[in-house]
C-alpha cells in the first residue's frame, strides 16, 4: 500500500488505515488446525496455526510438501509454544506465481507472514529442502531467529540431484494405486512406511483431479525454480549465530522404496544409499559441526527421511527438549537417540 500517497490528504489517510485494518483481520488464523491465509508480498500464503501460547515455532516443509505434512507433528509441540506450519509459494493453497522462487524471496515470504501475524522472533523447524531457508534466515536475519532445527536438511544440496538421480529404480505404482487420492495416499503411506494421516492431508493439498487423472498442482517449472534457488544458496553455518540442532537420518535402511519392489531391487537401493548417499551425509554432518558455532548434530539410527511421520511423538520430544534447553550449545540428546555436538 502506498502510504506516502495516502498521507497527502486526511481522507485518503483514513482510507489507508481502514484498508490496513481489513488486511490484518484477513490474516488472522481461521481457528486451531484450520486452513488460514495471509497476503504477503503480493501473494496469498497458506498456513495452519496449531495454537499454543508462548514463543513461536514455525514449521517449514520439504520439496513437494505443504504445511499439512506436519499435521501429526505440530499439535505435539504446542505445550508452551505457538506453532505455525507454512506452505511456501508454488504449493498447495498458496498462490502459484510465475516467479519469486529464489531462496531470499522465499525467506521474504516467511518474514512477511511473521510481520502480518505480529511475530517478532521465532524458532524454525525445517524438513529437507527447507534447510536452505533455515540457513538464510539464520545468517541474514539473526534478529528474527531464536533457534533452528534441521530435520534431515542441513546439507549443501549442490549434488543432491546428481545423487538422487543415481538411485536404482523401484517398482512403479499400479493403475489402481493412482486411481484416486485415497488410493494414492495409501500407496504413499506404504512408500514412507507410516500410517500417518498427515500423508493424506498433504496429498490433498499438492494433488488435484484433472478429468481422469490426478496431477500435481505445482507446475514442473516452479519445482525446478525452487530447486535452482536452493542450489544457488549454500549454507553459511559460520554466519549463523542462533543455536542450531541438525537431525540426520542414517541412510542405511530402505527409504522411500516403492511397495512391491522385488527384493533384489530393494537391496540395490539400500546398497546405493549406504555406499553413496551415507558418505555424503557424513560429510555434511562434519561440515555442520566444523563451522556451526553452537551446533549439535544427532543421527537417528535406522531412520528414514520422513522420520517425523514414522515417529511423531519421539520427534516432538526431541525437538521440544532442544528448544527448552537452558544451554543449547551444551545440550545432548538422551541416549541412545544420537550424539555429536560442538
């Protein structure tokens, strides 16, 4: 809104104030756990306010997911905190503009939402590709960050596509698996080794019925733009002053292997993960611990990328313990969850 022009005359100033009040009212959460929306940087962002009172915690999803992927985890974090899950632009019920997918622009959306919701400072929990946004928030906006929690996301993803493209193929979903959103949800639950209803809730956000087909609502160019933006913004751990917890998965078990994959193919996928992806993860963990002042790293044994869907209660306990720690730099997770820190 052009407040300089509004200030020219009293009448236009009054109109500007009324418009601002209307916008603020439109940003209010629709209710605990309900779909809510806010105009930020010229677009509509979808978010879910899970309630709670106290310091704010903002959940950021990974590539291809909406804020609804946290439907299981978020309510478990509300004791003593206000918890909000955000759907980034280009996904789900957030607007899908043709541009604005550089890392700094996605971070700008988060900050804009915080401003509209009157949140001065927050802790951020980010899964997968959201690690890029967490690192940028910590390095470039230290006054807005309390603590950071990376959920299998503290990586320099410049080689991520190369690595994932090398994964041996699993079984393709059958026609019946793709026949409806409910069928796809069951297939994805099997893929992710979870019964979490958050899988179906997220799927309903990111997929849509188009005639006889169910297709992603995010266009491929948008997906690629987000990937390019993420790759172009490597983590700068040494510049992040906020305490940070990096949770890594073990990369030594079957992870996102399609149901129905023959045993030999499954074994080949696991072998690739152990011999190729796990060493990459270990280098990323070492880089985090070497450069991140006040950083703690935890490796979850025999875990998968979506561990927070498989074990939401344990994940929430781990996150809550870290966020509540009086000295996060010296904090250690309870054995045998994991160890490592600096």
